[in-house]
């Protein structure tokens, strides 16, 4: 099943507005729009030629934002031996969890839990995997909802961000490193969306994998109205400086790569 993009044009514009503290009245005035035109633009019915002025006002990449307006881009499908994505429904949204495993030793790590771990646990059993640890990118409910179920089934210890203490878990700080079979996992502090958000970089497969939680989405980023500049800086300096072929595994929406985000994400592209 193809997972839709987490954010559309209106969502991207809204996140930038909230991060910069720019309301609709101010945005319309600075972008040379009437309030009515801005409302229509957010519904993909407004003057398309004004997308670039909205982008300039909100410090977004005009070409990438126009692609979002036109719904003209989505990332290429990611297929990587040793990486499995699981998408589950929670209320009116969906959320991702991941299993990353050493294809030789069959040792595995679980990243976040999603809302329902049934498919994830079925996969672990059917593939003969040994879940050595559960890593949490952050502790918002949608990312830990099935934690008890996974721990009960696997007995794996749980690592959670030190900045978001969770009972019966081991704190993870930036620079922490772990071994999962021949795979190497290291932690980067990418807070902003949440107080202690962690990105886990996994090396040892055919391409690196960065499990980014809600720090970054394909074509967007997690909301960070109170720590917007911090979130932007962490994404730009810690995630998008990883090798171009690094697979980005977000908490919502489809997977992507560093290369694609540098070209197509309105928050970070240079077009």
C-alpha cells in the first residue's frame, strides 16, 4: 500500500506560519494577496503565480512549494533489504513503526511502535528475527501506543530520549551507540518537534538509514511552533548532512532519502 504524503500545501504553509508567528492577515499583506486569495490558495484554488511570494515571505523554497501546490512530487519507493515499515491507523491519522535487522544474524531493532503492533510482530516471527532492543524517537502517544504489546512479546529492553523520561526505559543521549548484530546504531539529538527527539542512524545495510521520528517528513517536517528555528537547524545540520543515499524513515508518511529532501522539501530545498 502506498502511504500518502503527511503534509499538503496548506499544512506546509501553516507550519511555517506558526513557526514564524505570521498570521493570515500578515501573510496576505506581505505576499501581495487579498485575504480571500490566500484562503483560496490554501485550498489549491487560488492564484498559482503567488505561490512564490508566499514562499519568500515564509522562507520556503519556491520551486518545492510549487510542486506541493501542484501535488507534483512524491518520493521514489524505498526498497532496502533489512528495513521494514509498518503503518497503522490511530483516530484520523496513520503512524509508522520500523524493524531494522541484520539479514545474516537475524538480530533486529524496533523503532517506535505505531498504534497497533500486530503486523510488526507477525513480521518478526515469520522472518525468524530476534528483537534485541526497542528504540523510541520521542514519546508522543502515537509513537508508543503499542509499546507494552511489543515488550511483552519480545522481552526487548527499551531506549527512550533522555529529554522525555518514560518509566521502565533506558535514557538515550546524543552520541549513544548500540550494536544490533553487525549493524551500528547511533543517536542524534534532533529536538524541536518534541523536547528530546532523537534520530537513530543505522549503518551496516546497503544504504544508511535514519529513523527520524517526527523531525522530518517526506516533503515537510514536524510541527514545532515553539521551537521552530531549533527544529530547522537540527534537520538541516544533523539529518540533511548525512550521505545523500541515506534512507529517511519518518514517523508519518512515506520514506524518502536525504537527496530527495534536499531537492524537494520546501523547508530545505534551494530551488
